C-alpha cells in the first residue's frame, strides 16, 4: 500500500508521500492546490477555481490553465479527484485540519506552524484564508500564555503585543505577568498606554477584562498571586534514546485521548528492557500543564503520602482511606500525569489512581497487574537490529557502529546488553569488529576473570531470578540448553505432566523470561538463555539425581525466592502449590 500524501500550508505550500517531497511546480500551481486543500473535500468547479486564483482579473485562457495545473499536480502524485465536473482532494493529511483539532492544546497546535501560512500564494482568496489562520495562531499563543500563567510559569508577550497592538487579551495577560514578577508600576503603565492607544486608533475605551485587571492590581487582589509551583518530577530523558517511535506515538495519543475520563496505561516487560526510559520519554513528549509526578514504587515506603506531598499537601489525614480521598479530590480535573514506576504484584495501585477529568497514569511493571481498573497494557520488546546499531552509534561513533550489525543481532535488541557491549568497545578503540565478536561475551565456566560488561548485563536478570519461585527458577535454568522448544519437550525434560509443564512455562512467559513462539512453543532471548545456562552450570547440578532435594527458608509461594539448592528433577512439594 502506498503511503498517504500529507500536505502543509502553515508556511510554504508543500506535500510529501512518505519521506519524499512532491514537486508541486510554480507558485500559481501551488496556489491552485492550496485552494483545493482549504475546501476540505468540497468540490470546486474550474470557474470557481479561476475566481479564487485571479479574482476578477483572470487571463483569457484561465480555464485551460486551471486544467493544466490539475493535470500536472496529479502527475506529481497529488490525489485530485474529478467530482461532478469539478475537482476535490479527499485523501491525505492536512496540517490546518490537525492545527484546528489541537487548538485546545495550544502548545501542540503551535508546533505545526512553519512560518507565514500560504507563503508565496497571492490573491484575495489566499489573503482571506491567511488572515483567518493568523488570527487562530494569535488565539493559540494567547491560550498558551494563559495556561502557562495558570501553571505558575512566567511569560513575556512583548512580541505578540508588537505584532497585534490592538488586541486586548495579550495586554491583559502581560499586566498579570508583570504584576507577579513584582513590577506593579509597569503593569499599570501598560494599562495607561493601552488606554491611550485604543482611544487614538479606535475611539474606544479598554474592554471590561482589561479594566478588571487594572482594578485587581490596584487592590493587590490575593487571587492574582501565582499558584503553587506545579510538580515536575520526571527524571532526565536519555540523550541517546533510539527507536520506539510508533510506540511513543501510540502511548502519547492514548494518554492525551479525550475519550477516556482518566487514561491508565501500563508498560510491562523484562527487567532492564527500557520500560522506565520509555515512560519518561513519552511523558516528556506530551503536554500536561498541571505537572508530572514520578514515583518509584520499589523504593517508596509510603507512596500515597509522597504523591500528596508532590502536589503541595503538607497536612496529611491520619487514615489511608482519607488520604486516598484527598488525593483524588486534589487531582480531579487537573491535567497532571502520574508515573508509577516499578509496580510489583503485591502493590495496591488503586488508592494511587488520581481523580478523573484531567489526570492520566502510566505504570511500568515487570509483570502485568490484573487488578488495575481499565488499564491498557503494552508489552515492551527489544530493539530492532537497526535501532541497536543506532544506539551503538551514540557510544562508538557512526562509522564504527556501521560494521556492528552482526554484533547487534547477537544482543537480542536488549538495551542493557547493547549499552554494556557498546561501552566495553568504546573502552577498546583499537579492537576491530572481528576481534570484538571473539572477545565480548560471557567466558566459559571456570575462567579466571569475568569481563565487566557481564555484571552490567546480568544484574537485572539476577534480580528477576530472585523474584521466581524455586520451581520457576529450576525450569528457567533447566531448559536453557534449548534455545527453542515445545511444551511436550519441556514436559519430558522436566519430568512433569504436560498440563503442569504448560502452567510452569506460561508463568515464565508472564515474567518475560521466556517468549511464546507459536502454539505450545517457547523460546529464550539469547542473552537471557546464556544467563540461565550459566546459572545452571554454576550450581553443578547432576543430570540424573538419585532424589530431589530442596532447602528453603520460605514456603513455595509466588514471590521473592530465598536461597535454595535444587536437583535437576525439580523441587520437592507440589508444583501447583508452588505457583498458587
């Protein structure tokens, strides 16, 4: 399927199909395209196009020229339809349509602006359309300034006032900004100057909003004081963030969707796969003017209290239920984004959900949480080979990374593996890529030293292993001799009934230590398999033990495992009880 054409008129008239810009021809031909685009699918006859392009001063062969423009634009790839003797464009994306849709989020709308709209297009029709769009831009700028002031940020509207000296709203907002900055005299002088200008230019007095702002400033109205500073708790974005473009766009769209009273999104995946990194990257791509809260649930002793402190609440109610109610009340209707990082199976997320009508929630977890109401979960996988090479390019330089496709493929796209290997190679600039392929990686058992990248790669897997039950850990290590295997193979190797083997394997899929590969098929990601294999080798387990052995400090229940020793025949006790 060919890529849809996208059009821009908020600046020069331009068009693309995919990443390729279309050649639209001379200015008057671009003007014909702009007129059709601004009709938003309504057909225009050739004579109507002539009127729009030349007014009453059209050349003698104007109809023929219009038809020639249409023919050339079609040849360039513009999807112009013939409708009832006229022409229309009914497919493709137009920046004006998106701009008007986003006016309720003015910062996002203004990002679509690329200069004077319909630049290079002349005529009365284009001038009227240009003036309408310019006025919409001024409204968006004013709305963004008002939102910034409401969030406690400083604004300076000097340039906007100079562009539109007779618009009163920028002057009202500028008076408020000056007053909050401690410049009351300048704020009142701006009102006086505005009063003189309106009287001399229009013979009018300032409007009621401007007069009310002067009155409130003179009275030192306490409600003019800036609000409590909005929370801004996000960790920094990674400068070398690569890939995940479509997922970032999908999550951003879902978080800002008006269809949900409170979007709750979850990102699940293997330890160190990049869940937190993606969540922070997405959070920095969306506009939540009332603030962004970030809470690491694995580190917080009292999550609800931390969230309340984050929005400025200092006197906390005594009971947890009262705190949860206060949290919902204070966040209801506010455009605030809450990131709940490192959520675990035993965490109760529900009291941490804010009030409806504005907030959004983004959760990261190693395993999906099934008791979070209305949550939409996304499983995060590894990077593609191309994305892995791009990440290596940040660490090694693009020239050296260009030779690393085979090495990148061996990483399974796991970001911490790519990064650890990249940093190792960066410390050895003399190594060729062929040498790197031989030297990088886990050494054989009994090697006298362990390369430093191994610890960086395997530390997250060690923490994931510690969260397994003994049965899960035993199966995870025992099957590592097989990169891919069926459930029936696992049943034979583990010495379990097929139904029990399936339950055990699916629990490892839930922990993202195995991947499903077709009906009753399973596979390791290669770095994870090598880790599992090394753990089995380090325990020196016999292949055929005389009797199962198990030494544990806690019962076989789901949760963090304790030190244990296991035979290859598996732990003692019931496997179903161990996974309950």
